[in-house]
């Protein structure tokens, strides 16, 4: 791991994620902007005063290199984004939001250990699109749960719709061999009335699942000289609807005033379930640092990333209050603040600088060849084959080079082309790729 424990990065999270070594994080929790098309600001006088973030995504915010990387490395996402743009138009806010999120999800997947997991916190605004993007990156087979966090909301406004009282958490693992600690709970409480068959009948046997009510009723039955059968509750897996964790109200001790603050209990549950003791937890949109505080309480290592310096100030303040009462000064020395992204030092640190320029053919297009770029040529060929029932696409040639974009541009400029297929002699195209000089 090239980033030390208890580090807060104040920087664009994409650059920080790209600087973290591959396969070194156990759990990632993301609570990103939801594409609500507005700006959120912490109230004056709160602990989080000064913190704000924009939840508006426009075409000018999307870098062309992001779209190129997606097309070259994750062709399925490229096709998905193209479909969204076709449906909603070139300036689609949804397209821009998904492109912004996709490049970050790709890096999250890379830095996860094979036993690692990721939880994406979202709501119905974009959940349907986001799950498709995650399926493309993690694989549909590695989707584990959609957790519904249901919370009462007495401030929900009236309207011609049902009140919004839940968020969604998409839980994905990187592989089928992932860390998960079962969290067994007793089944839902059953009232005694459900079993009061023949109350006055001697010898009646009752099945009681609630222990507190059971003790009271057992005493009543003993006083009436009745027999009772007590059946201890059998533990079952916790369900995927979490309604026992409330949103943070105005009087809550942990409230900072940060506009989208999530309760510690929610993060503690996720961290307990999907990370080992001493494991590394990462939050790329850490905001008021709830994930960092929860990880510290549970004796995990952690990294937080946010564009605002407020995350660094809040994590020290909150750790001093929430963790073992050691005080803010104790964590002043432990929490590290960094405005520069890290530098990878793992064995694949330089691999993003080299990609394949490939030539693919199809019998239907005689004398024409698809010349493109991909990190994984086998996967790219497979993406073409899925659209061809006869699977007649053929890889003619590939060349791993740091000048992949320059070579692609050169070939497409030199040869007549249409829709990325160039017309020419196969050997001539190969020779031009191999003989390219910058």
C-alpha cells in the first residue's frame, strides 16, 4: 500500500484514485452527488460551515480523455453512454453524470483487493443507470445486494406522489471470494395474540418469539396454573431493508450540519459486514468524514478524499469526540493532510501508459479493417463477437505501444475511413503501425 493510514486527501478524487496501487483496499464506500442538479451548502454556525458541493453536471465538466479511456478500456460502458446520449441528446446531464462516475468506478475496481467489496450510496434519481454501469465494471454476477435504507422523514413535503423515505445502496464484490461477516438477527417480533388459541383451555401450548414478552406471559400463566412452551428465536440473516437506522435529526449529538451527512450507525454496519479487522477502508467522497470516524471506531485503517479542506477539519474534531474520548489534539498528530495525489509504485504502475493498437476484420467488410485502441484486445474482440451471431470478427494484428492514440490518429488520417473502419491493404496498415515515428 503506497498510502498510509489516516490520510485525508484534499484533491479531485479521480487523480488520487489513479495514484493508489492496485489491489490494496478492502472496502470502498461512496456517497457521491446524486445528480440532483443543485448546490448543497452547510448552514452558517454549524461545525461544517464553509463546506459545499455542486450536484450539477454539464458537458464542459467532462474531459475528452475520460471518454477516450472508457471507449478504449470499457467498450460496454462506451456503448451504454452512447445509448444515453442518443436518448437524451448530446448535452444530456445524465450522460455527463454517468461519464463522471464511470471513470471513478473503474479506478475503484482496480484498487480493490480480490476479496474486497464496494457499496455505492444513491437514490432513485440515477440508481437505474448506475447499476448498469456497475454491472459493466464488476460483472453482473458480482452484484450481491441492493440494500434499502428506509428512514421516517417527517419533513417530507406534500405532493401528488408517495413521500421519499429511502436511499439505495448497491453492494458489489470484486470476485466470488469476498469478505462478508454474517449479521444474524432474531426474526421479527411476534405478539402473543398470534398464538392465543384457547386461552382458558388447560394445557394450551404457546409459541413465543419475543423474550421480554415471553417472561411476562410465562409468569401470568404460572399464576393461572397453565402450561406454556417457550421456543427460543432462531437467528436469521439480516434483511436488505434497513429501517432501524434513522436519519440524523437536528438534535443528534453527531450532527455536523454537513448537508448530506449519513449516520455513523449506517457506516458501522457496512464496515463490520465487509471488511476485516485492521483492513483498509476508502471513501472517495468523504464529506464530513463519517466513514473515516466509523472505521477508526472499529479499528480499521482508512483513507478519505474530498475537494474541501473541511473534511480534514471535521475528521479530527469528530474523532476527538467519537473515538475513546482521546480529544482532538491526539488526532492532530495522527491524521495526515495531503493536497497532492499519491504516486503508484506497484508493478503495474506504468501500464496505463501503454495500450494496444489493433486491427480487426470481418468477411462482410472485404478490404476494410477496424483500427482502434484497447487495453485488453481479447475483451475488445469479444465485445464485437457478441453482436455477430456467426462470430466472424477476427483479430488480424495488435501492437502494444505508448503512442497508441498518435498511431490510431495517423492511420485514420492516412487511409480512407468511415465509422472507424479504414480501407486499405492489411500489410500496408501493419507496416505503418510498426514503422510509426513520433
